C-alpha cells in the first residue's frame, strides 16, 4: 500500500468509528433498553418461568440491561465526548474492568446453559431430560452469577493505568493469564455452543424419525419447544458473529505482538475499537431477534400488550364509575340543603 493511500485508509476508519459512536451506539442504547425491559416482562411471567430455557433467557436479559447502562454508556461517553474516568482514577479503572468483564461472561454463560438445557430436553434418556427443569435452572443461574463474579476478582487488584491506558501490567503473570483466559473464553464458549446445538439437532432428527402417537396438546407443545430452539440458535449465531472479531484480534496479537509498520498499526487500532463495539449490537438486539424468529414469543408479546391495555382500561372504567357515583350524591346533598333552607309558609 502506498503512502498516499494510508491517509485515506485512516480517514475511512475514522468515518466508520464516527458513525458507530454518534449514530449506531445511541440507537442501540435506546432500543436495547426497551427490548430488554420487554424481555423481562415476558420471561418473568408464570407461564414463561415454567420453562427452564426461558429462565436462562431471563438471566441474559437482566445482565443485558446492566451491560447497556454501564458498559455501553461508558463507551458512548468515550467515543463522543472523549470522557473516560478509567484513565485518571485507578479504582474506577479496576471496577470498570471487573464489572464489564463479569457482565459479558455471565451473558455468554447464560446462553451456553440454555444450549445445554435444550440438549438435555431433547435427549431420549429420561434421566438426562430430568436435568431440564426450572429448579435446576435456578440453581445453575445462581451458580453462574457467583462463579463469574469470583472469576474476575484479580482485576480489582492487578489492573493499573499504564501509558494513559487502563490495562493489566505488561509482561506480568496476570497479563499472560488474562490473555489466555480471554482467548479460551472466546474459543471454548462458542465451540461448546456449537457442539450442544449440533447434538440437539441430532436429537430432534431422531425424534422426527420415530413414529410416536401424539394428541393435539403434545403436538403443540413440541412445536413451541422447537420455536424456542430456533430462538436459541439465532441468539448463538449472532453472539458468535459479533464476538468473532475480538477472538481474531487476540489471536493476531499473540502472533504479532507489536505492529510492524504504520499501516498494520492503523488496522490494529481499528480492529481493537470495533472488537469492543460490535458485541453491544448483540446485547441490544435480543428482543428483536426473538420477535422475528419465534411465533410463540410474538404471541406472548401480544398478550402482554393486551394485558397492559386492559389494565389501563380497568383504571379508566373504575375512575369513571367513581365519578358517576359521586356526582348524584353531591346533587342530592345540594337538593337536601336547598330544601332545608327553603322558608316555610
């Protein structure tokens, strides 16, 4: 690449980053909060809590709200106004790294647990299917949150501010551990999701090949379970897609520790920014992916909206009834008062 094309490349990278910082990320913040709040309302219903897979989606929706209102807000502040308290405050540097890393891991492990749950639910073994229960899901969700919060506690001790950046001390044992750990997460968790998805698909194919007499209710239940599996597969595909760039960047950073020239340095800087930006699109799009991929989820959404509308109508009807009962009483009191004050002949 010639020297004249390098400024054009840098200009293109800056334009893409400007578009993400000023347009894409604020839209993701607004739509993502709306969508995840609707997810909470839908997945927290009693009918949804009876399904173990939807409990893992509920866990992912809860953590998505924390990600958007903490990690994404800090990302927008840094991209638009160049405000980053982590570059000046050591305690904020450590806590930001600790919380964002923990939130990301909780989300991905929640989706992984949902994949394992569907794999167990579709198994021919009754003993394995027993593991796909809401009670088991509650225990695994609690264990997942506790383990993830404990996993990144070294960040509260070892992270520091070096050369105006919040990062692990270069060349330290903790930096090596963090790089390898992040790389394992970026490869192991998606690989485990894909393996569980493949096994689930194999189970479903074997179920279709067997001739099992079913009534209408059993057929509808199996159809709904299939829709939840499609929801999960779409979520896994988007998660792997948006986190692929970060895994590729980590591999390249291990192979090429230092940029060889200005061109590679510019590309590396752009990839770093995009690898930390693209995952927020996934955390914002969960509700809309569920709506597009599952008719059952759309029915639950419509029922929720009708219930909210019915609630407002009930309030309005009760208010109108209260007014209609109050007005005649006031009128009767006025008439009685007039009759008492009228002079007798």
